[in-house]
């Protein structure tokens, strides 16, 4: 009886942990679908959260340009860049950080 309980707990742990990455990514997709071009930076941050980093900030021909970046946790190699021109969302895109593997002779 005790052995069966341990087996059931172990199986549930494996099952729940294997699904967590998919659920997090699906939550990100639902948030991305709420975004629209022309939104302000604060509107985007209200949807996606404040865990972003500033990737670029400049003034170009009297326009303020700011690019912020969000990592798609738990997929650390995947991130999104959001470009704001005069505090309005101008475009966004998904990027993948290259993964370098050591080549041994």
C-alpha cells in the first residue's frame, strides 16, 4: 500500500512538471494576442509584466526610440523585442539566441 502511494506521487510529480513549460508558453501566447500596434509602453507592460530589460534607447530625428526585451521563460533562448517610437508600439518580433556547442576533435 505504501509502495503504491509513493509510485502514484512520483508519477503525478513527473506528469505535472512535464506540462508546466507548455502551460507557461500558452499563457505567453494569450498575452501576445492582446497586444496591438500603437499601444503605449505602459499598456504593453500592464499586459506582459515589468520583468523586461531595456535593449536600446535613442533619439533619432526628434523621435524617441526605445526597445525593450522580454525572455519567454522557461525557454531562455527565446525572447521578444518591442520597439516604441514616441511611446507608441511600432513593431515587435521574436528572436532566438544562438546556442553554441563546443566542437571537440
